[in-house]
C-alpha cells in the first residue's frame, strides 16, 4: 500500500506546470521576443492543452512552449513496453515541453521537458503508479566552451539541493538518451535527463522537477544574450540547416515523447512543433578539418565533463 502522504497531488502538479509555461514565455518576451500565439485545444479521448508559439520571431525562427494534461482509459504501447504491469490501467500525463529554434546559427537550439505521469489503481488494494520525468539539453551549431559550461553549471545547481549524485547521474542519462544510434553521434552537448523518478516520495520528486523547470531561463537566457548579435552569413545558415536535419532524425526515430504523443492521439500540430522550420540533408558530407564546423564534431559532440 502507498502511504497517504505519497499519493500524487496531480492538481498541484498541474497548477505548477501552467504557471511554468506562462513564466517561461514571459521571460522570453521580456528579452526581446514578440508575443506568443496561444492555442487552446481539447483532446476527444480526454484532456487538452495550451500551445504557445512563435513563427518568424525576433530571436526564434520557431519557438513552441507547450502545456498539456491528457488522460485515457488504457495506456498506449509506448508507455507499457518496459512496464508490462501497467497494461490496461487508466492514466493521466501532464507537463510542459518546449523547443526553441533560434534564427542565428550562433544561438543554440534548446529543449526542456518536465512531466508527471500517473497510472491509476485498478482496485482499492493496488496503489497508483506515478513518476516524474524530464530534463533540458542544449544543441549548438557552433559551440562555445563558455556556453556549455554555463548551461551545465545551472543544470547541476538545479539538482544539487536534492542530492549531489543527481547531476552526474542525470548527465550520463542525457548523454545516453540524446544520441543518434544510427549515426553514432550525439545530438548536442547534453544537459540532464530523468525518467521514472519517484525517489524520496512525491513531495521530494515534485520539488526536484519544479527546480529543473525553474532554472531553465537562467540556463539559457544568458547564452542568447551573448550570441544573438554575432554576425553570420549564408555559410553559417547552411550549416545550421544541415545540423537541424540531425534534430529531425532524432525526434522522428528515437524520441519516446514523440512516439507517446502520437500513439496516445495527442494533437499532432503540437507534437511536431518541435521540428525546425527549415532543415536540409547532404549525401556523404563532412566539414573541412580545422574549420569552425569541424570543431563541433571534434570539440563539442563527444561526451565530456563540462564543469570538472
């Protein structure tokens, strides 16, 4: 039996997620982005969400900051593949997910997700199964050591109050997850990633997840401010489009969130808002050695400790 104090307060999580979405969007607008479009949607199978987005903005070529709370009578296959004991349970999933694709090739793409999942009890003597998941990761086109160090320091600071072991553990998980196995190549420089997290009970797990969301603007905004005014030309934009192709490949081939969203009949427009507006592929292309483009592969994509 689950202790009463460990029963998840889904409504409290929901209120926190809604507030986080609004706060992040306000923070981006305060730094020069234009107001976001807001779409409210309902899901016929249960629940709905709020999609806040920008196309062709002042800083971002595409930005999506999404909140959703959806439910269903039976979990989709993507959620039970490694949790067979949950097959047939009713469920709720809620969270905030964002992807920001800047126009400038010198400002990195960034991803944040914080989510809560609850598989309801099937009988009075079976406790609900619940967990938190999420994280944030950075995907530069042109890497800067200063930016990578800053991003990882803030990720560490978000987790340290909840255990000194969490950042190293969740960094390793991020490096492993955001990896294009078919390319033998990292998507970016990582960050933190966690799933199935319920350590220490609901209150602690919820507080840790909130901390990750609360640190996002501090992790990313200073990088935007440092890089947004750097001049660039057609060469840099071309390489940006090429690297965005890798982002598309990961999202469509490996990302579990994309698969869950589609299998659970989520709103397709919102799920695919994570895609860049422009991308390109080349056949058998590699950058010339010694160029800034080559440095991404030699100096940034290989896994390393950024804050040692």
